[in-house]
């Protein structure tokens, strides 16, 4: 695919061409990220030394990852890490990639947690379905006196989340718990937060290949109507919330009314709403009536 004995600048051009011919969206960016990762030369090095020769064995490894991208694996899944809320997170087979849309959930939760810390000197957060730990860790990075527990049903996700807490310097305030939602949870929290599975079961096969073929189904499948996790959270949250505590959840772009109704039936009122970068209603904050 990419010719041996190639100069660094030419490798970028060839990799981009391969992905364009394969119909890959964002081929230019994906090619740059993969070339930089495989060669170890960043964009600045490419500009400074475009004539650097790239070894044949490095080109062979590049061919492998280009084929993986063509076959539907995302760049970040290939590289094994992704940025979120200004931090870097490792990925694993048991975790979703933290995506920009989910930053809306962090932005919505942040003022509430900052206020709780200002009032009480400390605050406790529980992140249901923590995955990489991105949501909780991003909030820990913004709120120095916040403590968090990341809950997940997948043991591999908990290992990844713990590693990411260490990577981002907040491991002393972050713990993990193996639990199916609230099953093993004890105690009370200032906030319950979650980006739960919310895709309708029948719709998973129609998602982009990067998601349908490579993201863990457990982290995607929200049941027949995509709303099962919200019912679980709404029905069980009250016993784990401190006085005047809050629940913050991410939602699908068309789920606002249904999710609001689910929480209303359990006695929770909508107190905050946040849109994502595309302007879709993406995160909701609830408090007890």
C-alpha cells in the first residue's frame, strides 16, 4: 500500500490517498494521526524534516493499521487512546471511546459539584457505567475536593478506569466498584452521574462500523426502547442521594421528553439541560421535587 524507502512527507500523502480511495470520512486527519503514531514523528517534525526516510518495517506496520482503519476500526481504537475534556484516556475492549458529545454532561454537572464543595468542603460522586472513567476523572480534574467512585459491570473497564485515574493524577480520589448498576452500591452521594447505554437494541446494527463492530455492546444497548437504564437509575437513585443531591445523565438526541417523564414518575424534576456541539439536547440534570 505504502511504498518502501519513502520520505516522511510522501508517506503522509500516500496514507491519505489510501484512505480517500477507501471512502474513509476524515481521511486526511486519520492518515496524519496514524502516520504520526506509527513513525513517532509529529506534525512539527514532518514540517521540519519532510525528507526523513521511513524504514521498510515501519511502513509495514503502517499498512497494517491502515487496513484496520479501512475495515471499520476507529483511529482512536487503533491507537488505544483518546482526548476528552483536555485530558488523555486509554481505551480497552470493554470501554467506549469518550466522545465530544459527552463533554456536555461534564459541563452540566460541574457547577453543581463546585457549589457542593463550596458549601461542604467536599463532595462525593458516583459514575454509573464508568467505562474509561472519563466523566468522573474529568470532573475530578476540575474540582479539587471532589471524590468519585466509578461503577461498571465489566471488570476490564474498571482496570482501564483505574489506570486512567493514575494517568491523570487523581487516583487518590477515585475508586472503582464492580456492580450491575446499584446492586453493590452502599452509602449516599451528592451526585449520581451516568452516560448509560441508550441505543435501541434493533438500531445497533445500523450504527457506524466504528461503533457497531468495535464498541462493547453492553455499553450501547439500552433495551427495546433505549430507555431501560434510565428507569433503573430513576427508580433506585433516591436511596443513594444525599439531601438536595442531583442526578445527571446523558441522553440520545431524541430522548429528552421520554427521559424527563421517567424521572418525573420517580419524583425528580428537571433542573438543567445542556446541548452538545451539534446543538442537540444531550445532558439532563434532575433533583428531587
